[in-house]
C-alpha cells in the first residue's frame, strides 16, 4: 500500500497537481487565438492550421489511458515528472518550429505530456489528502481546468500581440519548468508499484487502443479540417479495433484495461455518465455561438463575452462543488449535479428565446455549476473506490471518457442542430428557425442527462470487483 504524503507537504503537493491540471488545459486554449496568425505566418489554410489544436487534443485522447497505466506501474510521481519534462521540452520545440508540419508534430508530442498531466493528479490526490477531503481536491482540479480554459484566449492574445505567436509556447515551457521544479521539491520519489519490465505493459492492447481512438478521433474531426476522410470507413475500422481490443484484453494476463472492470456496474455507469455529460457541455460551446449570432443577432465581441460566462462560472463553482461533495457524500452530490444540469439544459433550450441574452446567461449560471458538481462527485466516487494498483488507469479512463464526450459533442450535436435547421443552412435561416433548432438540440441534451440520471440510480456502488480492499 502507498504511503500518504506527510501532512505538512499537502499544500505544495496540491499546488503542483493543480498546476499540472492548469497546464494541460492551458495547452488547448492558449493556442486557439493564434490560429489566424499562424495561417498568415505559414501561408496556410484555416483547415491546415486547425491541426495545431487538433494534434494536441487527439494525442491527449489517444494517450491518456496509457499515461494512467504507466503511473500504476512506475509510480505516479515519477510519471508526472516525466510528463512535465515532455510538456516543457515540446513547448520549446513548438516555439522554435520552422514549419507548420514541425509545429503540428511538436503539438502531438506536447499532447503526450498533457495526457500525463491530466491523468496523474486525480490518482495522486488519494495519497495527498485525507479521505474526507478528496472531493475538495477534485473541485480544485475542476477549477484549475476551467481557469485554464477561460484564461488561455485572453492571455494568448496579449502575448501574441506583444511578442508574436512563439511567445505563447515559451510561456507554456516556462510554466512547465516551474511546475516541474515545484513537483520535484514537494512530491517524494515514488517507487514502482511492482517489479516492472517492458513486458509488464500490455503492448498489443495498447496498440489496439491507440488505433481505435485514432480512428474515432479522425471520424469526428476530419471533416472539419478539409481532409478527404470517410467517417463511415473510419468508424468501421474503429469498431473492428474495439472488437480486437476486447478479445486481446480478455485473454491477457496483465491487461491494459481489465474487461471485468468495464463490466462492473458502478465503473461502467461512471464512465458512461462522464461521456454523456461532456457531450452536452461541448454542445453549449459549439452550438451556442450560432444561436447567439444568428438567433439573437449579437456581434463577435458580444458573442465572446456571453460565451465567457460558462468558463467563468465553472472557475468560481469548482471548489464549492468539491466541498459539497465532502459534506453530502459523492452519490448525493452526483445526483444533485445531474438534476441541476438537466434543469439548466431545459432552461438553456427555452429561456433565451423569451428573455434573450439575459435568459442565456441565467441558464449558463444554472447549468455550469451542475457540471462542476457532477465532475467533483463522479471523480471522487471513482477514486475512493479504486484499488491502489488501478488508480492511474481509472483516472485515465475518466479522462478518456470525458475527451470522447467532447469529440462526440463537437461532431454529433452540431449535426443535430443542422438537421433540425433544415436544408436552407444557417445563412438563409430566419432567427425563429435558428431558435427552434437550438431548442431542439438542448432538449435532446437534457434527454441524454435524463438517461445519465437513470444510470446514476442503477449504478450505485455495491460490493464490486473494483473496490479497494
């Protein structure tokens, strides 16, 4: 059994883990504002420069389960330090990239570090804080992730305006190095959980999981980047890789992801709820601007200000959500978060059509804290019930289900919006048509959360194969 960190070390350990979470989130958001500048700098098309963002996101999605598993095998502290080194070094490489292709490759490597920074803090929180404070730690991580999302565009804009796009990556490298120095001082060296060798990792399972996730990611984002990809073919290849992955894992002596774990009612429900919640939250980010611009007639500046309400409320509500989890218990808080999210989605579907911007902001103010309540409670429930040897892998699965939800939401929910809007398209649609499609999309999202509520009630933890002894 792992030894908890000394109590006097808890604040700096949490600071290092929170910094790692902030870095992973900032790695996504700080670069989005640089895309127009990159298109000019490299004389590239918009679909081409989008890969500067997508390479990072896909790399995180593909690697996050493997990153968690490596923590279980080699020690979470060691793997976290390796992730910080990779992230900082890749950031410097990106800052010096001579071509767009080199920049995209650097971002993919940076995403490997980002996957580690996302996977390790959740699993390390079990050792860093007392059991009755796990929820507060999860709330802190949720707040840092939201701050990174909200801060990135404005911080990146200031840096790019003053010193050019390379300065954004220099900042990420400096933050990675400083967080690494803090982690090196605060986090004791961790020994491997068990004697390890190259054969300790399930390489066939890892390769098949990577293939499956790459196919899925390309199926969901390829069409938005100008690539001539057949989503149906990619989906079929992904399903085939999934089938082989299940077959290999069921026969492996040391599986990357034990199939019995996925069959466990509580674990399966937690991962499914995480995916559903992330799907509808991404819908608010990708469908919302269309309604604000074409349904309410807002300009770009006002649309951006209204959209910033979500990350701002998330940053404010994360820590209180964690504290509520500690006080009420994870199951109650989780159900409360789902109910509040469902109510927020219904309000988002209806209120803006009657109250305009005020209704939109009010709905986001109700919706976003519900998401933070769910996130803190779900992460807490999974980590508290995790066996020590599986914490990193379960943390990776939580991150994977969240990222798959984001990808699904970015692809499926806009498609639903467009389907309801009809063949005339957004440019020729009336404000009433846009409002109707927006309402239908978020009522469908509320339906997904209603299904998540059913999963929450039916998947309450009992005596399961995944609980810690």
